[in-house]
């Protein structure tokens, strides 16, 4: 039986031992729904392991221990693996609320990653994932229209006119500014020119901590 799997994003929590817990909703072609609570631990950057002894299903208005066959385990593991591998590093918000041991959740808005070889910053606003045009421009020449994906649905590309949602546009711009600042900080901390790492560390003692300082000093000596 083919099941549609949906992760309840608001339910995902990171535990002090590094495991992740979440509610997962499954549905079949006849719209029969089932609700599960499960935990996984990260075993590699792109792999998680389901704790099959700690899966519960919501039946008759209460959570009950679920019997997990291989097909269900595969579905639950797959939904959690995609999410954890992409967003585990964003779980830095303390949501313990007085519980024993800390629990961590995601911030509503966050920088998912700064530009790498793609040349684009990846930004999270609510349940939407955006990519900047490049390292210094959010939209480029595309006016106010920007593409995005929903968390958990990486295949579908949607479009949004930011002029229709000024509040979201403001939140997105704020995260872009943070990403741009982080990118510049990382770029300026890279070794100056060629040579060994030790040579570059010695050069910084004279030239300053950033490429900008290095270039300004070179100009002053010219």
C-alpha cells in the first residue's frame, strides 16, 4: 500500500542526547489517516535510525505503542531523514518550558546556509525555503517575484510576489542581510593570497584580519 507521509513541522524537537522526535501523519488513497510519534538518531550526515521500540500511534484519543513493520519503518525513517539531514543545525531555540532536560526547536525564521558553490544564500521564513539571486542580491532584476519551496516538499517550486506580502518580505530581507553579513565575514577570514597557512597567519599580523585591510594597506604603500 502506498502511503503519503507528512511531517508535522511544529512538532519536531531535538533532545539533549541529539535524537529528534516528531509527529508523522500518514494517509492512503482512501484518505485513511494515521498519526504517529517517533524518534530517530542521526548516524551519519544523511542517515538516521528509527527507534522502533519508541513509536506510538494516536488511537481512541490517546497515544498507544505501535507495531512497526518494515514498510512503516521505512516510511517514517525516510520522512525524518530528509528533514534532519537538511535542517538539524537550525534546532537552537530552547523550548524546554520547565521540563527536565532541554528540548530544542527551530526558529521561525533563519539562515539555512550561506552561499557556497551555488552562489546563493538559502533562507527559511516560516515553512518556506528561499534562495537569493546571488551573494549580494536577494532578487536581482526579477522585481518582486521570488521562487520558494515548502519544507518537506523539495520537488515543487512555487512563486511569490513579495509586494503582496510586505510583512513576509521584511522578514525575508532581514534573513538575507544576516546571511550576507555572515558570508562576508567568512570570505574575509580566508587566507590571503597563496602560500602556506602559516604564511597567511603571519601576514594577517601585519595586514589585518580581512582582505579589505590587506588591500587598503597595499594601496597606501603604492
